[in-house]
C-alpha cells in the first residue's frame, strides 16, 4: 500500500530542516518545526547583525506544531502551532502517563564570534546552556530574544535584541524556563523515558538523553558525545544529571574525528536501552545485571552547565609511535609554502586555524585536521567552491565569508567571525592553501 500523508507543507531548508516528532497516548502528533537561522538576525550568523524585530520566522518556524495522527491530508499552517520560542527540538519523550511531552533544545551558537565586544572567547564554549523543556500549550520558551545562562540560572536577553552580554533580562522574565540545563553545545539529539524493570529503580524517574556532541566549543575541548540520565520529580529536575554511557567518540571528541556519535535512543520490551550511532551506523544495546535496587548509587555526575571552558586544546604533531590523537598529522614544519607567502606565515596560519591566535573557530566546522565535518567542507581535497584555490583566492574567500553556501547549510561570516587583521588573514590563507598541497 502507498503511504498516507498525515501533514504536508512543512517548512524545509535553512539551518535546521529536520522534523522530529512524537505521538502521545491521545493520538496527538507533536512535530518540531525548527528555526531557519541561528538567532533570527537580519543576516544569519553575521557579526553585529541585529535581530529581526519582529522575528517573522516565528510565524512558521521556531516551535512545536500539533496534529491529529488519525487524520490524513492535514496542511501545515501557523494555526497548528502548539508552543513557540524553541530553536531546535531534536529530542522528544513522553512521561510514564503517555501524555506529557518533553523536548530537548539545541541552544544558539556564536555569542563571542558575532558579538566579541560583549562576550569573552571562552563564553563561545560555555554559553548558552542546552535545555530540557516541558511542553505547555501556548508556551513561549524565549528564542530568539532570550537564551538560558546556566551560571545565572535564568533566561537573559540576547545581544541581537539589546542584550549586554548576560546581564539584561527584559522580556525574558515572561518566558518559560527549562526543566533542566546542560553544558553548552553538547547537542541533545534524542531522549527517552523508561519505566521498565531492567535498570535499578532510580532510572524509572527521569530521562535518558543522547548528546550528539559539540562543534561550537572550539578552540576549547568539545563536549557531549555521550548518553546521560537526568532525574526528574514531576515537572522539575530532582538532581544533577549523570554520565550514563561514554566513550563513543573514541580518542578524540570532535565532529570530524569521532569514531561514533550517539544520535538516537529507544527502550526495548525487556527494558534494554538501545543507542544508535550516526557515524558508522552502529546500534548499542545496554543491559543491567543485578537487583532492582542496584545497591549504593555510584555514578559520574555531569559537569556543571556553568563549568568553565578549560584550556585551549593544542593541536601539535607527534611521532607516529606516540599516543597523541594527532600523531602523524601534517604541521607547518612539513607543509609547502605558496608563492607570495613564507614558512613563518604558514606557521602563524596554523596557530590561527587552531584557535591559538585571533580567536578563530575554524576547527569547529572544518575539523582539527581540515578534513571537514557536516558543517564545513574538506580543505585538503582541492575541491574549491568559492575561488580558484590560489593563495590570493583563498584569502579573498576568508575575508569576505560565504553567506550562501552551495553545499552546506550554515554560512561562514567574514573572517569566520573572528576579528582577524589583514596579516592574519594572509597567514590563514597560506595555511589553508598548504593543507591542500
């Protein structure tokens, strides 16, 4: 039989084109219609571009829509909106009653990149928190005007709408706060409740969340790439989350080098927890052997959502027989030099690329090795999309940015959003040219 169409006309394109959904016990289907932009700027992901006011995107994006699973040929329209102000709700879960719906929200990006006068470089990695939300009819959760500051434990005004780096609150006092908050940019992709008896009893009062892993913490250490358990009591968190399963990424937590990345969760009839990986298509099954009480609780707590970013990660070459994850990677010492540049420029460009000079976040999209990620192209394969691949052509692309990518959903702002000098742009271009030669 041919499939039935339940709802058609859902918005596509933009930064967040997917439409996760869940159906509750009453047959209502809740569908994520995520935002087309990062923060509803007049120019998406562009430094100092103000927010659209009003944000017309909210008419047809940035929220949860509700439909009847038993009706066919429903048509998407603003009238179906159930809740608003949600940037990107990837994870959905129903509580044990099958009626209450929880979602996870991917927080916004690029606070420091786009607003360096208001934020410190490390706040790119620590703000804003990822969120667990309890859906309420007609609820407004704040995007794009507000983001959740885990340190202040409140919604604060976004810089695009007059925010001052985390102090002003303004209209955010009237928005709905999260049920729980997690470290920034961990990317909560999936969520599930379990009331089965496979695991100890404490795991029947809360949610498991699969964090796909970050990119926007660069040049600081990435986070996530794990499965956590968040205990709940009614509508609120009843304690900090715990790291339930880790090690999926392998030696390096980064978008381009992680061996596996948790992306989906499901609970089997026997209570086993299944975790899907979207790098190599692996399915993990997690079971528990022991009594339902599980003895004394021993677990690894999640880092605080307001924990500091830590140190900038050094990306340096090591001998092949070494144990560093970047062993054998090319460095400026054995890279070629383009005509018109010098070896010193390539060396400086390498440091800029890895975030050690100028505050650049190149590795977040192009990966530590330059081989690309879902957010940015491979810089090592000589497939040039925006220039002829020459040293000067690459420098021009870096300086001007790429506002309408041909093959990737997120634009690159001029100089990658960093405040680079002309000499730093030239050095970075020399390094990128060298990577491909």
